[in-house]
């Protein structure tokens, strides 16, 4: 198995993730250390998982021989993926509520995203979720419990 981001022996490592929401846009920064070069990386996508994904992108791109500056610029300009921790712009920037859309449909998925939503939230965290009526009804109680654990 190859290097793992953020772990001993992994390259790059991310340090000091800075989670802020100026202008309702969540920002994260981490240091990538490819070839012992410390670089500041901006990832506009919310959630620590996106920092990890950006680190993997650096690893894969470096292995493919892609220029580091091109990779870092691409990460900095990454577009939101609809339904994946997608922040919805507010008509009144810098005012609540912050609205996030995610297609999480299992208890495990809610358990993964709600801590990130909590980190982005000032005050109470409200959750609205649903399931397709034609889907597995047996997982609904677990999804409800995950929502109750992670949201107000």
C-alpha cells in the first residue's frame, strides 16, 4: 500500500486545518509537503474529508507527473459537487441560516457529515432528511437515530 495522507510516512501531510466561513464560504487550508516543499493549499469545499481528498489528489497527480502548481491551483478552484456537502448561497450573506445539501441516505453517511455541519454551524443545527419510499424501510430507524445524535 502506498503513502497515506496525513499519516507518518505519507506525503503530503496536512497541518493546522483552518475551518472558517467568511462570506458564507467555508475555507480550509493545509500544508502539503511534497519533496519537502511546504505549500499552503486552499480548498473551497467544506469538510475535513475534502482536505483528505485534496491530499490524495496531490499524491495521485504527483505520481502521474503533473506539476504541483497546476494541482494546487485546480484544488483551489474546485467546484462544489451538487448534493455533497453543497452550501447554498444565502440572499443575505453573513447571516444565518447556513444551508447545506447532502444526499446522505444511510446512518453511516449522516454520522460522517453531521460533525462537519456542526463545525460550520453557529448555534443550533437543524436537520431535514428523507428517504425514498421505494427504498429499504428497515434502515429508517437507524437513519433517524443518527440524525438525533448529530443534530439539535
